[in-house]
């Protein structure tokens, strides 16, 4: 009868023999050749990648020069695209900010136009009131008008006098104290009336 232990050890011995006699010396020879060629100035890696491209199975492992160039080009294009997208985002943000400023300025213009319209209406109302008051001074005696105008604010007094005819204005100023009349006359002259 055959001993099973011996058969198993024979199989193990064949595997060990393959590794110790063929595989390990072959790896050692390849490594030694690689080192010698590298010292001699031959770039073994480039040579291997060139010739590996010709071998069908190995060619898929080593990329060709064209594939490397394409990958580099794709990388550059992706980088450029990322930069362009960043610039676009910045420009969109600036546009949003400028749109907000435009809206704010349009709102301010609307407010200012409303104030201007209100002020124009107020000026017209004030002018109508001044004319009304001035016309009431036409019916008052010059002595009484002079006493009233003397007690008014100077700007109001000048405005009232401007709206009176020249002869009535002269009569009222004639009834005033000369110093007060001189002040009002100089104010009338500086206002261009």
C-alpha cells in the first residue's frame, strides 16, 4: 500500500522545487539585469513601456504616448473649465450686486422725484400765500404796513416787499425807520429785485 504522506510531500516538493530552482533565480536575474542596465545609462522603464505597447495583453497596462498626451490635454481643459466657471460665478455675483445697487438707486430717484414734486407744490403754495398777503398790504395804510413789516422776519419781509408794486413799496419803506429801511433795501438789491 502506498503511503499518502509520501505522495503529499512529493507534490509539495515539486512546488518548492519550482520556486527555488526557477522562479526565484529568474527574479534575481531580472533584478540584476535591471540594475546593470540602469547603471549603464539605459532607461529600462521607458524601453519596457515602449515594447510593452506591442504586446497585446500588456499594452492595456501601459498607456501609449498619445494616451498620455490626451490625458494631459484633458487635465488642462478641465483646469481651464474650472477657472472659467469660477470667473462666471464671480461675474454673476457682481451682476447681482450691481442689479441690487441699480434697484436701490432707482428707488432713491423715485423718492427724490416725489420730494421734488412735493417741494414744487409747496413753493407754488408759498408763492400764492405771499401774493395773497402782499395784496392785503395794498389795502393797509403805509404807516401800518411799515410797522407790521418791521416786526416780520427779514426774509419774509423781503418776499412781501418784492410782490408789492414799486410805488407802494416805496411808501412803506418811507414810513419805516431809516436803518430798517436801509437793511430791507439792501436785501432787496441782493435778491436782484
